[in-house]
């Protein structure tokens, strides 16, 4: 009988017998026990799947029977990962049955492997080293369920996920507000300097929060900022209504250039910290009250009036604090043009910074990353899991209408401003 017509379970039997009867030979495999265990495991699974087909069709191999539920139709090779390594399983196929044949055993076998892989990746993201994971994923007899090399290969999947994340199409996202901040990590084995990872997330028109970008940004420079923000547009991101960021001059310049139709809001948490650091401790409480009267006023007119009072009150005694307050004041008040109930969500980059807390907790396990790649994939894996737990904000129909009106106003204001500049240029010529 040709070899190919022998059922796979019988072929495995032959391999087991050949190994068993040749134990005294010189070329016997060194890991004979592991080889036997692997073949035995393969044999059990193969026979189980073949018996399922026997029950389904109602006939043995090469037994002709007029009453049958389909016919055997060869095999499909699949790989099952085990503690002893990858095992090739020939999955029987059936044709012409009254209903399609589906194995009830195979999904459970595959599911177990997928669960182990999922656990390995999650343990890595949550702070376990590869060696820790290898030790934790052992059965009651001490057998390793996933080897170190298998865990390392799984961690490479994180890089593939990150690459896919960086290429995802953003055209379906109606982003209203975006937030930009940076986390600093040592990304080189032999350099002490920490480097910026720029993180951008957004709030959609339905209130959902989404992570949009995680990119290496060096020092939050203008050149890196332009590249990162332009990448968002290349992937289909429409101009948001408002963008929140801190005072990094390079990123501010890049934002103005790329998102010139978008309002820029200065992070008030950082701004207030900068101002209050310039006054004695006994003045902080009172000045904080006066700052809040400006930044959280009911409308733009009230805010500007309170700003003038603030400058007048503190200019003589604390000129450096007032100078810091007046610098970039307009960008500190842009949130007042948005719906009132949204303002507490769009005045700081705190959500990003809270997620950085989780990232910092994980990265403390590693004194420094060996490569930029290892750093980026772990930061991505941590932040994307934090982002999946973010709660949406409520945006009503009336608020959506206000946002649409503001977006239209910004669009026309930009066109008008551009026409004025072109007119001024033509007069200059």
C-alpha cells in the first residue's frame, strides 16, 4: 500500500516503533524521551481527530458502505504548539456530507495554546521578564508549557501589532479634540540620555476616546513634531476643533503649521505649575484662586477681564509670575469657545499622563531598554491596554451642533485670514 494512503495515526505508530526498536543504535536521538513524548502526543491527537471522522461518516478506512454521511477528502496540515515544541497535525477533511464536518476537539486544543500565548504576552506587558514567564507557565509536573524561545517569539508579535497600529487608517474617526504629550525613556543600551516618545490621543464626536499615535520624538523638536503630525493627516485624520498640549516650543510651532484650522489649548495644569513656581509658598493659595477665576471663567469676555485684574494685582510684587501668566495667554483660554460641559476634559493632558503612570510602573522593571524597538513595543503594549479601559464622555446633540458651528467658524476664519495675507503680499509687491 502506498505510504500516502496510510492514515497519519498509523504512520506515527511506525515512527514510534522505529524509535523504540532502535534504542541500541549509535545514531539514536539524544533527547529520546522528549521525542517519544512528542510522538505519543501527536499520535493521541491524530487518532482522536480520525475517530471523529469515523463517527461522522459511519465507516472505517477503505470500507465501502452505501449509507454514508460524506467521504474522506484528504488532510489539512496544522501546527499545534506544545511544551515539547511544534507538533504537526493532519486534520481530516470530509466532502459531500449532509452537513459540513467540524471537529469538536480541535478548537479546544487550539484554544489552549492561544490562551497560553495570551497569558505570556500579558504577563510580559505587566512586568514579568521572559525568565519569569517561563517559570510561571509550568504544569504540576514542572514541564514548561511555553519555552523561553516561544515567549520571545510571542513578544515579537507586539512589534507587529505596533507597526500595524502606526499604519492604521484614521479617516473613519471624527476627532473633535486631540491631546499631545511625551513620556521619556532610555531607549539605548549604552546611552544615559532619555528620549521622548510622543503620544497623541483624541476624543471623537460620539465621546469615545482613542489612542492615535505613539512615535519616537527625540526632544519634542519642531522637525519631529511636523513629521508626527503630518503622519496623522496622511492616515486620514481630519482637522480637530481643539488640540491640547504643553509648552514645548517645537511641538507648538509644528502644531500651528500642520493643524492651522485647529484651536490650540495650553495644558492648564502645567501652565499653573509654571506660574506658581515663581512665587513664595505663602502666596500660592491666593494666586491659585485668582488664576482659576481667569482660566475657568464662564466665557471669554469674563476671562479676559479677570486676566487684566490679575496682571494689575500681581505685577509689582511678582513680575516674573505675571510675565509667565501673560505669555501665550490666548492659548490658555481657547477651551472657553467649546461646550461648557466639555471644558473640564479639554484643559489638561492629564489622561495621557495617568496612562504614563502605568507605563512607568512597567518600565521600572527594566533598567533601560536594549533598543528603540524594544522600548516602543513595550510602551505601545502598555498604553494600548490602558486606552482600552478609558471611559467615554457624554456629548449631547446640542453640543455636537455647537462643535459643528465652531468647526465651520474656524474654517471660514482661516480662509479669511489667508486672503488677508495674500492681499498684503500683493500690495508689498
